[in-house]
């Protein structure tokens, strides 16, 4: 539900603006406020989970998320809606990394593959169905219900958590309980984190609307973000109790997992946003039809994610699984770049399925590798950083994809318009065919129709450029697989089992 709320309101902005008497551009802050609050809270969720206890912290986050969802639905004005969306983002940000760290501690290393796969499945599937579900709810009921659906799920989650989830007591948490104290709050680190990540989120979200570095606001945000994040890295490297555990990135394996999760978010969010637009704007699909094309990939994940996490991760090297996933993802995106306006629904669905096959081979092994060799007391911090990588990757991927889409569309339009001339053979042939089908069209109307066709083709080429860009990103990150564990699954499991047995005998 938390990941769903990052995209479920995308197609409802017009209805929200109309219902609250706000402008459409103002309504986009409904998305921005949630994403910024989410990104700001996520890095410090590890510190809060360790200090409060993960079960208690998770339940507090669910309560904040659920209650703020209720007030989002009842908001009397846009300002109040934005206020409650910020609270919703703050509550939601702590849930996802806390769940991941709980899974890492509740399951031994040899059994983490399947839980991480099911966890990853919920994230990827929610991302895929968010816009479709939001559009369906808005069209058939009202925009208020995209927030109200969180309430019963939140209540059920609280009941099940209180009954069935136990708190895995890591050594660090036990020390805190014995001392009766809490970890020192790193106020400087917290401030730098909020400034750096908050300004970065505003920068990538508003950059295209403000024409990037031609805007003083965007330049200012970029400078504040850059200075704050660089200072944060330096400051936290010297702290005994950092609020953001930067030292984890000193491990080559964890750094590779961090960067690859960033790439996964970059490609996943980018394609999930761009592919439906491609189908709706160029092929005339309804939002529901475009959603079905994406959902086909979601059903493929239902089979693939448990297979990879429960079976393949035990018998195949992490390097091989992730390498194969990157190559499949790149191939699927380059494959998309060869499509044209005659693309069928079956081709669109199969292209999406091929793409998520690559994601399925990446997500669980990368998550597994991120926790491999970590001390239990580091699980909270690791979960916060890994999920921050996915969120930031998604935000930057989405922003960059839209920027490339806009700029390349203008470039292709400029180039194609050069061929529109009454003296050019292709133009004459097009006009003759058009007038034979529509005899009532005059010359000016025919030329206008030709220009519309140019715009259509320019948009098509710009979408294909985005798919190529995302495919290149998948390949650029490929060399990092050398930093991942080279051990085969059975060897790793046997080693872990023998270590566990030895520990229990001692």
C-alpha cells in the first residue's frame, strides 16, 4: 500500500484539482509532497527502528500512514491535502525498510531468498498497478477512495502484526535495553540528510517543469543538495552513532548492491511511467487497457519471483543471476525500441513480461547480497539505505525519462518537419492518398494533417529513445557484478549451516 500510494494518484490529479478548486499544476504537489517526505524519512528509519524496536516502529508507521490516509480523503482544501500527504509519506517511509530488516533477521541466510522475493513482488506489482487502479477507482467512485482503501488494510496489518510478528533481538538492541537508554540523536546528520535528500527530490521532480538549470530555483536546490550530501558523507564517517550508516558503503559488495538497486528503481519506475503513456498517447489505449498490458508482467512476477528466490538462488551464483537479469532487461528495452505504431496488444504485453523477467532475476539476489555478511545490528541501517537507493533511482529515472522524452520530441519534430514540402515526393504522395480517402479536405487541411502525422512520428521516436537510454543504463551497471558474491548457492548454504551448528554447540 505504501508503494502503491507513490503512483496511485498520478491519473487522479485532474479530479483532485477540480474537487478542491485548485490548478492542475498546483495539484502535482500531491505527488511531490509524498515523494519528498518519503525520501527524507527513509534514511533515518534505521536509527528509529533500532531505538524504538522494529515491531513498535512499524506499528507506529502503519498508524500514521492509515490515519493520514483517512484525513487525505476528507481534506477540505489542497493545502490540507498536502499537509496530510506529507504525514502519509513520513509514515509510509518507515514501513518498507523495517519489513525488509525484519525479514533479514527472522530468517537465516539460507532461507531469505523466498521471503525477499515475496517482499520484492509486492513492491514491483504495486508499482505496476498503481496508475491503473487509481484511474479505475477515480472513474467509478471518486478520488477520495484512492486514500480510503488504505484504512481497512492498515487495520488488518496492525492486528496481524500485534499477534504474529515477534521482535528479533539483535545484540545492539539488547545492549540498549539493558542500559535503559537510547542512541544519541545525531541532529547535524539528520539536518544534512533532510536538506540533501529533500532538495534532491525537489530538484528531480520540478526540474523539467522549471526548465532545469535555466531556473534560479533549480540551481539553488542542486547546490544545497550537493553540498549537504557531501558534508553528510564526511560527517557521518566520523560519528560513532551516525543517524545514516554511511560506513556500510565501504563494503564493495554492499556498494554494488546499493548501486544495482538504484538502477533497478531507475529502470522500473521509468518504464512503468513511460510505457503506459506510450500506449495511451500513440496507440490510443485507454488507461484500463494500458494497465492490463502492464499487469500481464505482474502476473509473470507471481511465478518468477518465488522461483528465483526460493529455488534458483540456492543453486546458481548471485553473479550469474544478476548478470542474466541485467542482460535480459537491456535486451527487452532494446527490443521495445524497434516497435512502431502497428504494435498489437499481445506484443505490448509480451514486451512487458520480458522486461519483468529481468527484474525478477535481479531483485531477490541483490537484496540477499546486501545482507550477506552483515552483523544483525546493521540490518536496520542496511534496509534504510537499500530502499533509499530504490526510491532515489525511481525518482531520477522518472525525471530523466520525461526530460529525454520532451527534448528528443522537439529535436525529432524539427528534423522531420524539413521533409514536409509540397515539392517533396513523399509529401505529395501522402497528400494524394489523404485526399483520395477524404475528398472534402482542402490543401491547407491536408497540410495540417501532414503536420499532425509529423508530431505523431516525432513522439514515437522520442519514446524509442527513452527505451534505448534505459537499456544503456542496464548495461552500464553490468561490470559491478564482479563485486557480488561468487559462491554457488549450495556452498553458501552448507557453510552457513555449519557455522550455525558450530555456534549452537558452543
